[in-house]
C-alpha cells in the first residue's frame, strides 16, 4: 500500500536521511549543508544520519513522493 514521507517509520526515515546526505554530495552541497569539512558523507555520517538531518528537512525534501515497502530494504 502506498504511503507518504509522513507515514514512514523511524528506520525508513533514517534510510531517507542517508539518501538525502548522498544527494547533497551528488550536487556538491554536502559541505555547505552540513558544515562538515568534506564533500561527501563518511560512513560515520551515514550511521549518524538520524542525528545530523532533522526530520522536518526530510518531510520537506520528500514531500509529494509516494513510497511503497519495496522502496526500503529491511
């Protein structure tokens, strides 16, 4: 059944936060958006994505997207 970002559970939100950090790096905005002195996320950054990226940023960024369980790896 399709759902929106507002319906995501914590694990799904964390996956979206990791994706968001990667997207920032892809467009060259990682350093300016995070304040870290590097152009892409480290493994530690991805592991700490839930602390680095506020939920409201993800709600705004993925607003309008429709997800299914298949979009997330268990």
